[in-house]
C-alpha cells in the first residue's frame, strides 16, 4: 500500500468514528434521561385479615366432600 492509501483509510476511519459517536448520542438514551418514574408498591407482609364470617362459617358447605346421592335412576339422560 502506498502512504496515500494508509492516510485515506485512517482519515475515513476517524470520520466514521466521529459520525458514529454523534449518531449514537442521538439514538441511545443519555444518563440524564435514564430516570423514569415508577409506581411504588406496598411491601408484602405475613399479616392477613380474617375472612368474612358471612362466607366462612361453621355451617358452610364443604366443596371438598364427595357428593352422596340417593338417586336410583339408572338412565339419567332418558328424560323420565
């Protein structure tokens, strides 16, 4: 390579470095613009209120029990 070629390559690299630096400052977020507002959430505690007595009481139906039916219909979908 000739000395003119090396100088041309170095000058093109320098110009492209400056241009890429200026473009990246416009595209990417600067440190001053990185601050964003976030919603503050209450911390989780192990303190739970007692459930409503209207729904959770001693006379409520237990859905986990097996259903015990007395229906002796052998053909339930016959309509009779």
